C-alpha cells in the first residue's frame, strides 16, 4: 500500500484514530475530509504529499506533526480543524498553499520553517486565537488575506524580501500594536491593515508609491503618520476612521488623493495639500 486515495475515508464520522503504514507516500484529496470525530493521526516519514482538503473539517483533531518528508500540502488541507492547537510543519515545504490552515480557531502559535518561500492566500485566515507567528527570512511573498481575522495576533514579523503587502494580508488583526514594513516594499495594497484597531504606529518605507484603498482604515490608535516622498497616490478610504489621528504629513510627490481618504478622522486638526495634487476627491 503506497497511497491513500481520494475520498478514501471521506465523512467517516465516527473514526477517531488512524495509523498510516510506513509504505504510504501520498494522502489523496479529501482522504479524511469531514471525519468529525478524528482525534489522532500519525503521518509516517514515508509520506511526501498531502492532498487538497485531505483533513478538511476534522473538527476534533487537536495536534498534527507533519514530517520533514512532506514536500507538498494541498489547498485547504487542514482548514476548519477547529480543535487544532499544535502543528509541526515539514522543513521541506516551499509553500504554504491557499487556506491550508484557515479557520483553525484553536491554533495559538506556529513556526514556519526556513524552507518556505511563499505564504498563500488566506493561509491562516480566521485563526482567531493565533497570537504569534515566526516568519522566516526565506519568505518573499505573503498572499491576500493570509492573516486576515487573526484577532489575537500580537507579534508578527515581515521578512525583508517581501516587496508587496497584499490585499487584506493583516486585515482585522485587532491586537496588533506595531509592525515594521520592510524597506523594499513598493505597494501597500487595499485593506492591508484595515481594522487593526490597536496599531499605534507604522513606518512606511521610502519605496512605497501607492497606499491602497482602505489600507489603514479604522486604525483607531494612530496618532500621527509620515508618508514618504516616494508616494504618488493615496487611494480611497486609505485612512478612513482613524479617529485618533492628529497629524499627517503629505509629501509633494503625491498627485492624487482618493475619496474618503481621511473621512471621519475626528481629531485631525491640520493637513497640508501638496501643490502637485491634481485630483482631490471627497476625502474629509
């Protein structure tokens, strides 16, 4: 036996424990999907791949050790494993695929190995109890909504090789107080940090040209922010509802300010509009 095929144990609702023999090299798509009673599974070091949704909705699976032999894990593989508290991730993975650990509501911390170069879209979406993530310097891209709705996240580092903060990457990380954006980032995309209510300050790097739609919307604890000379465009609702924002410096490089950019910034007392601005939509 070398393979556990697609849908092999799909929706075996009373299955509690699985021992996989050492001869198995792959676990197929949806192999154990919706095995709601599954509590323990031992993945042997012979396994090289875990398929799409392989353990999707295994609600009682509390911990999992993914051996270093595993080189690929499919999208949504452990999504909705709501009891999952501990994960040991293979050191042979190059990518954490889309939504691979999304909706793992009990997951509190995770260490991503240095083999990983990309964190996919929604990889940790809605991991509401995730408090700490160690992202290695090997990572060059963090996908859309990768950490969206990680409401308990207080500590995260963005590696220096990352050049774009994608759409909603850290949206609604409500407990995040500070973050360092790497110096080579050129774009902060829409809703990247929207709803980060406790974020007190952020340093925008000198290479950023666009601050995306709603990028810092509802960052209620912002008091001041410095926009570097590289920025040309501040998009719609970029700083909307930053209620404690008192001052902002807009450089001469800015030529466009989108609608609602500073809407409901109740404590903003003064702002200087650069002379080269060609478009100011309804922004205050």
